[in-house]
C-alpha cells in the first residue's frame, strides 16, 4: 500500500480541535472591504466549525489528524 497523503490545501485551512471537530476561517475578508459594514467585518474575524455534512470529507483529506 502506498502512503496516505495529507491534502496540503486542506491542511492550511482546517485545524482539529481537542473535541475532534474541525475549525475553519471565514471567507469574504480579503478585499473589497470598504462596502462591508464594520459589524460584518468584525464577525468574519472569528473562526467557526465545519458543517457536520462536510466533516467526513475533511477527515478524509486530513488522515493523520
């Protein structure tokens, strides 16, 4: 059997928490920020968890985590 490889793009985007959930950053924070409200930009700072329906896909991309 060949080695199982980590998807490097996913490794840069997701981190596993102590409880086994996956944490991810929010999108829409890179550019065109002038038209977005301060409240919206502030709320995009915080990380959130991967949706339960996507956890299996993320776990497959990160086999060693």
